C-alpha cells in the first residue's frame, strides 16, 4: 500500500496543482507585438471640417467725409453771354456737407447760397442786341438766395477690402427762387447750369470713401487667428483661416458696420507646430458665421483606466454554483487580435482557481452618460483552452456576462476638463487689442483608436466663436 502511495503521489500532486492554478500563455500587448515585427495600422488622421467665425466690424467714416468736405471748392462762379436770350453771371457758395447713412445708402445734403445778375435781349441783329436789353439781378447786391443740394451714394465693398461709393445728384432745389418779368424762369436755368458742376463734388466723395481700406485690419485679424491657442491638458487649437467674406453693409449716421465671415479649418493638436502666416486673400461670397467645429483625440492612459476599474472590481466574486473566483488585479492594454486592434484585459484571480486570465473586448461609448463600456468581451484563445481543461465553469455565459457588465469606466471628468480648458482658450484678449469670445456647446465621441501608449477618444467639438477688433 505504501508503495502505491509513493508511485501515485507525484500524479496526484500534479493533478491537484493543475486544478488549482490557471496559467495560460500571456497575451502580448501591441507594443510587444510591434517588437516582434507586427505592422500595426497607422493612426487615423483628424478630419478637417470647415467652420464659419463671425467678426463684427465697425468703421467710422466721419474723418473721410470731412476730407471730402474740405477738398472741394466752396465757391463757384460763372455765367453765359449769348447775343440773344438771357445773359447772366452767377456766384454760388456752399455750406458744409451733412452726411446721414442708412443701410447701404449715404445721403448728403448741403445748403447753397447764390446770386445772379444779367440782362435779357429779345432779338439780335448782326451780333448786336436789336432791342433794348432788360436788366435783372437776384441775390447779388442783396441778401443771397438759398437752395438745397441733395446727393445720394450707394455703398459696397470691393474684393480688395475697399469701400466703393457711387454718388449722384438727386436734386438742387431753390428755396426762394428769383422772379423776373420777361417770362423765363432764370432760377431754373441756373439750377440746370450748376447741377452738372456738382459732379466734382460727387467724384470727391467717391474718391475719399474709396480711400477707406480695412485690409490692414483684416490682415491683423488673419494673423491673430493663425496664432495657436494653448489648451491646458489637451494641446493647441489652431483655427487655420482659409477665406474671408463680408456681409451686407449697414450704415447708421457716419458709422459703417458689417460682419466679416472667416472660413477656417480648426484643428486641435497634442503637439505644437511652427507659427505660420500668409497674406489675407481677396473677399469671397459672404457666408454667415455658424460657429466652429473641430475634432481632437483625447488621451486616456491604460494604467489609469485599469486602476479605475480595479477600484470597484477588486474583491468582487464571480462564480458558478459552488465555484467562484475573486478579482485581485486587473490591467488593460492594446493587442492585435483577429486582424484588428482590440483591448486586452489581464485579470488576476484567487478562489476556487487562482492565477491569470486574459480577455479581449471592444470599447463602446455612451455620449449621454459619458461612460465607456467594454463589449464583446471574451477569453482569448489561450485562456479559453486552459479553462476548458481545468475550470470550464468559468466559461459559463453567466460568468462572462457578469464580467462584461463590470468592465466600464467614466470619462465625464475628462470631457468637463477639456470643455473648461477650451473655453478658457477661446476667451482672451490679444496684444493687438482683438477680443475673442466663445464657448463649447457640445462634445461627442465619434470614434476611438487603441494605440500602444494610449486609448485615443476621437471627439467632435462644436461651439460658438466671435472676434471683435
């Protein structure tokens, strides 16, 4: 009997040992697989989406109007001397130009003082007046007569950032016209003569308005938008402006207002890059601001995620009937399985069986709760083969489902921190006096990537951004 015991003892000891310990071949991490020559897929590039940023612009045209007022003569004089008909001389003095704007129209009015004198010849013979001439005068050696001149300018913006006006004479109207007795309206004749002479005033207004160029200001804004914005814990936000457009003009008094629409392709990069500047392009057809959209990858450290899950899974028991195991350790890592990158899970257990299990799963994100859950969780092939021989009860679907239900982690704090950091970057004052105001309206996860060092959560961020100069 004793002989049989010593013969069977090694076999029994081996059997007991094998039934107590689980030691499958370790599941290699992505980094370890790379060292063995595995070519893993390259990271997916961040999508670049077009965003429209609103920039309210205000320009005071009063200094340019004053230049126009001072550039044109305030005194006009002239006359006509036909042999037959009305021979006259006139003198005209204008007051200051008064400008009132409304939307795209600039109305200019000016008070005009005038006087004239002359004579009327009813008939001529051989170049001489054949009849007695009838003299007349009006506002010449007496208080001058008055008239009002009305001009109208239509405003627009040229592609090279200049304000263009097209000014015409609307009316030159006598307030107290001259009355003469020979049947000819001499005031009307004077108004018709003088009106074309106002073309010089119209041209000067157009010339001074055209001198208004805001290209330098837009270039300054363009350079400001090209500046990287540092976002704590995330990286750099680069707006990358691409085009500029301008809304319909809105003139109120002498203040011109409009909105510049900046088309941009924002990116958030975890690594900084060189500062780039470029000349501002000519204006494009207007596109109203609709906020900004940008994608970025938020990094999650595998060790931190492992600690978060282990904090509430440690000590949890998973079993079937009389058998159970308790989780004593857990580590997440990326691995390449079945032609795709998956999340590997190393679970250390004690209990009816002790040792290490390897599972694989796929992250799935819930934007409403901001929780990442592992789905399609299953044992890797090596662990499954070991369990089939020594602890098949752990392969029961109930045990697997219980494990899967507990494999989740929260990323709400990361999203909140990201939102706060971006908001801080969006609201700042620049050295050139520009002020940016903006806020994140929504962050959603659209994809993920399992990289050797980090789990990257691809997020789509939408918000509002405006810049005032």
